C-alpha cells in the first residue's frame, strides 16, 4: 500500500457503491428452530423485495422453502412481521399478493387454507401458532371490510377444510397468541386506542379446548400504563412474559396467580412492537432462557437461569442482536447477530456440543476493514439539562486522506418510529457515506427505545421538538469538539425520521442540506384519518388530542412553514405507500417550488413504506450523494446518474 491520496472529503472513491447497497445484502429476520432445522426469512432486493422462507443447518446448505411466485409477507398493521410459522416440517405463510395463508408440506407446492377475501388483500393474517396435535392453528387476523378495519384472534383448521372462527375479538389490536406445550392454554396480548403497544397492553390467558375454542379468559397483567411484551411458555408449562412495570422491560413468570421478576435490572428485555414475530428470549429444553437485552444502547446475548436469577453474558463476537431473531430447540439456539464490522448472520449455538455455526450472512460481498468506520457511543447535553445518546462514525477510507485542516461534513441521521432505536450493527448504508469522507451521527433522540421507559416517554407531547433538538445538539456537540465542520451539516431520515428532518429544516437554520425519505410533512393529516389504523391515534401521545390541539398540529407541520426553510432539500417517496401517502411529499414539493428553494423529488412506482427494489435503492443513494456533492461543492470520483434539481440559483 502506498501513501493515501489527498482529496477533499466527499470526493473519496469508495468500493462501497450504491449498486452494492442494492444488490449485495439480504435482510435476515424471524428465526425458527424445529427438529434440528433452522428457518429464517430473507428479504431480497434483487427479487423485487420478495420475502423468502429459507431453511438450513450446520451440515445442510441453505435452501429456499418459498417457491418462485410466492412472497412470504403479511400486511397486518401495514408493517407486517410474523408472516410464517412452522409445525413438524410444514410451513404456513401469508402470501403478499392475496394475503391468504398457505400451507406448504415438505416437498409439496403451497396451497391456500384460508378463504379468498372479498377484495384483494382485504383479509390478512400474522403471528400464527399450531396446537401440538397439528390440527388447529391460531393467528391474528385483520379484516378490511365495510369501511372499517377489524383485528381479532382466529382459530382455523390447518388443512383448510373450514373457515376461520373468531376466538377473541372486540379489542382494537391483538398480538402474541401463544399456546402452552400441552395445548390446553392460550395466552395473548391486546390493547386499545389510543395506546400504542409500548405504552400499555394487557396479557390474557384462557383455557383452549380441543376444537380451538377459548373459555374462562382471565387478565394476568398489564394496563394502559404497563406494556407487556412476548408472553410464552416454558417447557414445563409456566407462563413467562416481559413487563415494563418498573420502568424497564424485564422478564417475569406467573404461577398460581403469583408473579415473580426473574432478573430485575435496569436493562431492556423488550422492544417496541412495530412488527409481529418479535422474539427476545427463548427456552432451552432444560428450562434455561436464552435472551437478548439492551443496556446503555448496546444489545447483548445472555443465558438466564429462571430458577436462580443468575445470568451470564455469552462470550461471542457479536455486539448487535436483532429483536425478531432468537429461537430455541432442545439444547440449540438460533439468532441473527453481527457487529460494526461483522454483517448480520444467522447463527446457531449448541450448548451440548459448544459448536457455533454461521448458516447465512446478510452480505454477499466482503469489504476490507480499512473502509469501515466503527462507531463510538456518545452522550451529549441537550435541552432541559438532560443527556441524549447517539452513535458517531468518523470517516474511514484507507486509500484517502483529507487536505490539512479540512474537517468532515456531517450527516445527522434521524431514525424512524419515532419509538425505535439504532444500534451499532454493520450497515453499509452508513459506510457508503463514511468511506467517502463524511462523518455520520446516528441519533437515539429522546423517545428512543433501549434506555428505559422514562427516556422513551420524553417524546410524549413533544414530537417535532425533543427529537429535533437532540439531533441539532448532537451536531453542535461534535462541531464544538472539533470533530466535524459546523458549516457543512446535513440531516436525513425516513418516515418519522423524515418528519424530524423536515422540522429541523423548517424551524431551525443549523443545516446546509436535508434529505427526507417518505417523511411526514403535515401531521394534521394523520390526526384526521390520513394513515392506517395501527398508527391512526399514535399522535395523541406524541402531540396531543385532536382537534383540541389543532393549533399545535399546525404549528409543528413543516408544510406550513416551507418559506422558513433556507437550504436545499431532496425528497424520496414510494407511490404505493399507505403509511405515509405520496400526498405528504407532494404538498412539500409544491411548497418548496412556490418558495423558489432548490429541491429534488424522486418518486418510485411499486414501492411502499421503505424501498425494497434493488434498482430503486441504488437510485436513491446515488441521487442523495449527487445532491450532497452539488450542495457542498465537491467533485464525484465516479459517474452518478444526475438528479434534476429545481429552482437552481445561478453560480
């Protein structure tokens, strides 16, 4: 290796291309283990974002279970998750095109086992489980009928010979139907508007009859102010669940009406239920519990003895474990994990043989560590004398160095949710920028998960304020430390993060550029029925009741204040997005155009909330880089398809 080439930051040539982001990776999730076989889901951008059930083992190469022409993806709550389940080698999955449940026996083609809906995709299923004898399954169902949306738990015969029958209904939402090992009990969670599941849920248990009916339901735990997560049964039939009653999502068990905390600690053994299929703990045959927990924003994999409360962190090279990804069978666990330099992997660990096997890696390419930035967790002062959290990535490219004295431009990333969180997981999307000379700060602003309920509740009534100020203060903190160029700050985010981005641009003048990916521009629309059922009343906690707080909604909607934006903006939007409809981007584009501010707008046919098609992912990142090059005035080393920037000033 020779001396690094000196070149302005942003203009560094990187092996991490936009095409690599689009085609090199698959998203790994929803691990299932049964009879020595591990199953998982792969989201494949090169196949139009199709979700495929895959199976494999330590001595068996991964093989697709879902045949071509099928897409194992559900639209319950629009975000989906929990789209497949397995019983004795038979895979049941929700097919995206028609949203019917299909049964796929070993060596056979899938066959539908639920009726064809009255309208395409109007009846949806998620989060299913099968009783031990295999004849009946129970799942969450969502019906879009007669102008309304109805959620319930249904039981159905697994051979499809009868229509599903409601076993629990009347509440706004249901999740986690879990059947005891002997098939005699059913546990589930439910909640009602305006609560979100991380605000307050209830845990119920009922007797489950042989025909799949429930009797004698009783409330075990939960309330509008207590969030219950992932109920389940130990091998000996004892109910376990996660509750945040102490301010932290901890593990509990319930026996004979008595509830006991297994390992009280200031750590999170739960996570916000944005999707179904989440799993942060699983039982081994001997009753020990393999678990994932968050502490100080970092995730760890541990083994918990429920009888003694003793817990041991596992000595593995992973610092980031995904929340929908741990399962167990006998003495073996399977999970998805990685680190800042290890791409997410499907991993199995057998406690009997002490063997660790990697079944699948998410990335199909290998990137030299000389091009990878390892984040550092930072805490920084923010409003009200409080502290907020973020992950900071310095530029990293072994082939280049910056001119003397040049500090890196900073991209502030604002995550979606907003009740979500970022971790130090290997992510080429961030490395795409850091390997070109940018610094990146990924902000876990107040309201983010992983730091306890008090931190999570900081956003109540303050969305568009606390998140924005935390992003701004993260940038100011790094600029004050001399780590970044305070005159070259950009902010980007998707969905709720896009809203934070637009608020930062409309109500403050700290940034030189902004990128909104399917972000909200007018939150008043969401309060008046402009989004799907799951989030339709989410803003009551984030902003306030509507119309009583109509003035607050208007005051925090960036679209009304586009004339206050003073920097260029680029917007990206999927035209089939039911979560943040295209109208949200279009009204912002109209406002920017009317002001005469430089902007770019890219809309994609066939994309929903979050882009899944390889060609659109590639175009998005190439366009954003092109936009930053124009704003910050550096030359791109590679040819990038130009972006039409409207209202260009003369230079």
